[in-house]
C-alpha cells in the first residue's frame, strides 16, 4: 500500500501560491504510514524509487503550469508521528517551512531506512518523552536537538 500511496501523491491537488504558504502547506502535504507487512517486505530502494517517480511527475505538472519560480518536493521522517511526510512548496530547498533546524539532503535512503526500521509505527512511547517542565527550562542550544534530515528535489521551473 505504501508504494501506491506515494504514487497517488503525484496526482493529488497541487497549489503553488507563493503569497499564501499556508494554503500550499495544507493542500500539498501528505502523511504516509505503513503496515507491518509493508515495513518488512519493502526495501528502502523501492520506496526511494517511488518518491523519485512522484517527484518527476510533480515536476512535469509544474512545468505544464508554466510556474516560473522555485519549487521543491521534499520528504522527511516525522519520528514523533512515526510517518513519512512529503510536501511541495514554492520555495527553494534552503527555505522550507519548518520551525526547527533541518538538513537538506539529496540522499533519501537513510530517511526511508529510519522509517522502515521504526518498530512502533504510529505511536510514541511515553518512556521516550522528557518531562514538560525540564524541556521548557532548557534553551534550544542546551536541548541538544539535532536537525532532522529532509530529502529535497527541485521541481520548479528554475530547477
């Protein structure tokens, strides 16, 4: 099912509206989970290839729209939600709409491998969470939160 869902993203509604990034985010962002059977039967290479095909279709759609600005299709592993997420935005790879630090990468393999190896998909263990009070008392630099990795594919006219 995961490969089917990834392919379907390419045909979903697509909004490129640089003046309204919120509409882009709400329309173009997808959360993808996987059943245990998919996790055990799929290889990272198969999932990466599916996302690459989706990026190519989205790029073709954007070119047909004569959209002349930068656009990026991007994928990340949301470890808290234990999902793969993907989105398309009218932004360059270094300007993605994340509130936290991220590292743009052209290697999707490690991101997918982390997702496929996730032993408790769709739920978070309470034992992995820190106390709210101790977290709020820490500064961002003290918290030691490492930037997450995001696979980026330039799909706009300026790519």
